[in-house]
C-alpha cells in the first residue's frame, strides 16, 4: 500500500493505492465498508 497526494479539489483528504491483490483481506474490506457508511 502506498500513500498518494490528494488533489486540491479532491473531497477526500487521504488516498492510498493498493499495490497488490494480496493486500485485500476481510479486515480491509470491513474498514472500507465502515468508511463508506460514514460518508453516505
């Protein structure tokens, strides 16, 4: 996983790039689902 700079007009303050499919697991999916739920 690597941190990316967000653009000035980007509504999200932080961005990351997954560099391998191996980085996706149940814990990451739960974190993403929680973040999505908080942002809707």
